[in-house]
């Protein structure tokens, strides 16, 4: 099937609107407009404005926009604008998102917008009792928000049916695929046999995303605001060159203690083990000011920590890239990359947690020598050089390297072992062990004696005796 995409492209420069539109021009139902007014939203973002008419048309849509551009309302508003009461038990709208935290957030947004409407909303995800979710589904639901794994499980059980489904929304499409949910997504799509509108949002257009579009969706109209590498102009980006991780921890403590404006901060590292190390280090000096979130923490712990941070009870969170996508945490003042991301696109998602809703933000990256190449890749992607700051004069420089740094250096050395000239796959053997093919067993060595003839030897012996 050949894919046809109608592009509606614009850059941030093109998004400048002299007479900024308001949500009143969307002609929303009174109940929806009232809820929107109470939330304090007046002007639509570019992705909300450009997606609105496409989604209302009923066509499949592929939206590509940076993180923090208001994608959730971009699909919720046109869906709810067309909402009419129907007495169904199965969901009419299914919204798939990559993480449990995002399920909770999107479900809350739906409930806020439908405050004055008759809409039943349910969020489902793994890590909690599935029987409770079976019971909630049996009571009936209109809009279902869920992670691919749990939606697939309940669909295969037959508890979740898609026979009345009208719209499928896949948010953070690229991240769902990055997290390894392609099999679950394929299974879910195979269960949704009826005609429906597909609405997809992604921060990047990867080859895997393109392949899924080509296989499962027809004639999606693409709405794109900017290339994924475009830097967010309201974010000041800073980098420090730091020799090792222990020195990074010293610099982190220095920045937290000396920067008065660092009121709400997200600290990113690359794996769960290092998250716990950083949290313990900070907690010694800044007791009960920081929380920690990663996939090994229980769902209740993660939700309670998020709620405490959102309420201002915590100054910051130490986390992995699980917090880099989709989540809308208000008023983040600083993002700190304690470890530089190995994928340039993830850097954009991380720093996009700050500088949201027309507010400024600061992104600080602490880069070790092994991470310099990754930093350069990000700068090439953004076509922007990140401003470098000198280390504080009183900063303690550590000499010791942690085990994971040693392993990384060792692996880098092994990967960069030069090959022999001429493309040889193996080292040349010593001369005494080298073998030469001379053509066959009989030609490898000269004969030690001439071939023997018994008759000739007997005659020679007789002649000698006569003499």
C-alpha cells in the first residue's frame, strides 16, 4: 500500500500570528468552553490550532510537534466538541500513552474538560490489580486511557471490547515504539477491526513510526510544527566540562546550594542504579528536598512523589528518561542533565520539561570526556552551539572513577582497537607456525629416499658377492 501524506508545514517563525486567536473561535459547546475558561486557557497553541480542523474532518492525522506544545488538548478539544451522548458500555475513544504517569495525567485532563459533560473516563495501566480494572470496565466507559500492555491484556481477556470504537489516539507514538511496545500495539490494532479515525502524535518521525503508518493507516494527513531538532528558544542551554561522575556530584551540590532561582528542578541520569546513588548523595545535604522516580518504584510511590513535587513539597526530582516525555509538570525552572543522553532526540525531550507555556527555563548539562561526542551530535541536530561555562574555582575535583565509568572507558577502548592494514581479520601467526599450501599430501615434503625396486637391489647384491 502506498502511503499518501498531505503536509501542512510551518516553522516557529511561521507560527507568529499578529492577531492571536482565542478558543472562542473554535465554537466549542458551552459546557466545554465553560470548563476551559475555568482552567484559565484563552489562546490555543499552534499545534492545537492546526490540528483542530483536521481532526474534525474525520481523517486520520499524524501530528509532529515538540514536547510541551499542548498536544493533549490538541486532540481532546475537537473530540469533545463532536461529543454526543450514546448509551454504550464499550469505549468510544481509546487513548494509548507510553507510561503509567501519563495515563494518570491524560485521564485527569479529560475529567477537567468534561466537568460539565456526561462522559465516563477510565485510566488503566500495569502494576496494579487487574481485577479492579475489569470491574471498572464492566460498569461502562466512554473514554479509555491506557498503556499498550494493559489494554492488550484486557482486550485479549474479552473484558475490553472495541466494537463501538470511533477514535483511536496514540500519543507519544515514537516513545511507545522505543519502549518496545510494538508487539502490543500490533495486537491491539488487529483487535480494532471496525472503521475508526486514527489520531497519532509523535515528537519525531522515525523509520519505525513510518513503517507502522504505512502498514496500518491510510492517507494520514501530517500536521508538523517544526523539525524535532529545533531548539526551544525560551530555554537557556548551558554546559560544564567535568572530568568524572564524582566531580559532577560535587558540582550538582554546588549548583543546588548556590542557585537561588533553582526552585523546581528535574535531574536526569541514564539508569535506575545511578538515580538511587544521586538521590542518596543529595538527601545527605538537602534532606527531604528531593524525590526519586524510576520504573522500579511502586506505582503508589511514584504517584505520591509526583503529587508532592507538583504541590511544591519537593524542590526537585531525580529520574531517568521515564520523566522526559509527555508529562506536564508546571513551572520547572531548571533541567539538569547529570549524565548526557546517548540519543540526541532524548536531549530535546529532557530540556522540554522546562520553558513551557511561554515561560523561560534553564537546561544545564554536565559533560564528561566520554560524553563530548554525544554533545556534539546534539549541537549538530539543533544547529546551535551550547554555551559553555567554566567550573567554579572552589569546586573539588575528584580523582577517583566509579565502576560504571571504568567499564565505559574499557568498552570504548575495545571498540576502537585498530584493525591491521589490508583488512586482515586475525593477527598473523609466527613464521614457524605458518602453513603453506603446496598442492597436496605428496608435494608437501620431498622424499627422504628414492623409490625402492626389489629386483634391482637383489641383482646389485649378487654382483657384489661375485667380486
